């Protein structure tokens, strides 16, 4: 079993594909047989570039140190280096992303990063683009964390809704806008829940039932145990 740092490195290097060695795709069989002709012990592992060039592989169990050395060699392969024209594109994307980040235009930063993700090759320019993207991701996560904090502490939700409305507006047309929209719905559900819990006849399990609607999202965290005296201390229900 690999450690978390190893898993993260593998995830950063490649997109994984698992296949049954006894019934694998013909192209995969041909690739492995031509590059690991003497492989006899599972697992059979191969790493290739996006256009099918062999970077390295092995068969059998690897200790963490051995696997680390293998990944080091893969990452140093010249086949992974970005071509000059790609570096130029990434340089331009990184410059625009940094400029957008300074203005707080986070959607444009994310779009630049996504364009860059479609270009192949490692280089310092890509690292710069990722740095700008991290600023956008950090801002976005801060908005989401603030909303969840307000929800679990029993605070009023009007400001939380404003944050998500801004995210939805800023990231219009992007995946992040859909996450924010889901969060706004969660706020509505939580307001309903708070109103119900303020009444003596609240049904047991109501909070759990509402939480189930958001179980596959980050917003499920909003529906933990109800804060004590949530209405009296924080002003109760709002932000509908």
C-alpha cells in the first residue's frame, strides 16, 4: 500500500488507468509486452506520455523508497518537458492570470488555468500559472468556509447567501457557480430547518433527513448538530 505523499505524486504525474491483465485492451497489452517483456509478477505498471511514448514501468511489489526512485526518474524524463511554443503559451496565460488575480477577477484566473491544463509539458511557466490559480482557489475556499462556519455556529445566513451569490456571479458558466448555487439552496433548507427546530413539535430526525439531500456535496457540513440557542444568540432565520 502506498503512502499519501506517493499517491499525491502519482496523481500529479498521470491519469490512472486500471485494466484486467487477463482481459485488457489490445493496445494496452501490446504496450506492456513490448516494454516489459519479462514481467511476471503483478502489478504490471507502465507510465506513458499523452501521445503514447513510454516513460517507464515495472512489475511486482515496490517498497516506498523504490517507488519514490521510480517516480523521480519519470519526472526527470525529457519527454515531459514542454516544447518552446507551449512554454510561450503558458507564459502568456500565467501573465494574464496574475494580472486578473491582482484585480480579484477569479473566474478569469480559473479559465486561464483550465486552458493551460490542456497544454502538455512541465516548465516554470506552468508553475507560475498554478500559483495564480491557487490564489483563486484559496479565495473561493475562503468563501465556502465562511458560509459553513456561519451555518454550524448558528449565525444569521444573510451574509452567507451574499457570499455565495457573489461566487455564483463571478464564476458564471463555470463549475464553481453550480457549487455556489447548491450552497444557496442549502441555506434555504437550513433556514427552514431552524424555523422547524424553534417549534416544540419538531420531528426527530428532521435535520438528518435534510442533510441527506446534500450528502454528496461540501454543504452537508452545514447540517451537523444544531447549535445551542441558535435563534437567541444569532438572530435566528433569515436570508431566504
